């Protein structure tokens, strides 16, 4: 585990300006941010799942897919769809159910809901859990820099899209620049499966590449090893409140910086 060179926000803004000038203003450039732990403290995916479970909100439309997941991985689960979803979520912590599958499940556990209803629910959760108060203030000047320089700011999150969009809006990132776990929609209702890439680990990098294949990632920001692939895409990869897992793989991310 190596120690990282650290920069304050002002110094990092200067570095971003230097890199943008070096590549030329004609180049397309973007900043990519992980969400949970990087833009704000806590985990909005956990927030929305706990709210869904507390409301007994997992519907019968999700049951068959949930039970199939439990059977495939040998997870003991019975009862209501909400209880099966809860059992799968607990199995992630016990290493009985893959984390990527668990994160995707949180998004499609809303099967049977209308997308607009999920969006309303997500906004209520963001408000009730005080996400606005949890925003890391040191990242705000970086977002402001992107707006001043006409550099696109993207959020790439493993949380469900509805709540990632609601939370990202608090820091000025529009829905069209949020990549997150997105369930399919059939006949106007959420279906029990994910549409598009699973935005976890290498899937974060792949989703960003697919969305903006020609863009230069001038800066990327993350807090865990699951952000490593996305960080490696950046001219300036930056750790924000890094977890031990990111520090353990720091040597594999050239020139990784630490935001003070």
C-alpha cells in the first residue's frame, strides 16, 4: 500500500486547468465522479433499499426473479417478496451473494412500480436522509470548475438510477449525465432485470466509454477499489475519502492523487 500525493482543492483545480490547456480546448473533456462516498457520505443505494423494505414495497412482480436469485446462490429465503429481497441483501454481507448482483437487485426490486412513482419515492428518500447535508464540500469547487470550463460532469454510480439522479441534481448534475443501475421498463412498469451495463467495478468504465466514447476523461474521482477501472481512464485520477480497498490497489492506478 503506497502513500498518495495529496492536493487541496485549489491546487487540483490548477492541475485540471493545466491538463485542459495541454490537450487543447477543442478536445472534448469530462470529469467523472463516483457517487456514494465520493460526492457525499453514506450510501444512497442502502438508503432507498431500506426505505423500500420498511414500506414493504417489494411487489409480487419481483418475487419470481428474487426467488430465482436465491435458488441460484443457495440463499435461504422465504416469505413475502420484501423478505426475500432482504435475505438476498443480507447474503451480500456474508459473501453468499455477489455484490454486483445485489446492487443490481436493489434497482430491479421495484418491479411492478411505475418509473415515475420510483422517482418520487427516490426524491423523498433523498430528502428524508439528508443527502444535501452529506455532500462533501471539498468537491463543490471541482464541479464549479467543470461548469466554468464547459467540461462535462458525469456521475457513475452503482446505486439505482432513480435515486442517483435525485441526489446528483443536488450538486447540479443533470439526469442525462448520470450512469447508474437502470432497470428495464415494460408496459410502463419496472421489470425485474437490469437494462444496459451493470455500473459496478469495470462496468463503471464500460458505461462511461459507451456514453462518451470520444471524450477525454481529464479527471476521475472515487473512493473504493470498485472505482479503480474508471480512475485508470483519467489523466488525473483522484481518491476522495478513500476506503482501504482503494488504497490497497493504488499502485495499479498511475499517478493517483489524494484530495485533501
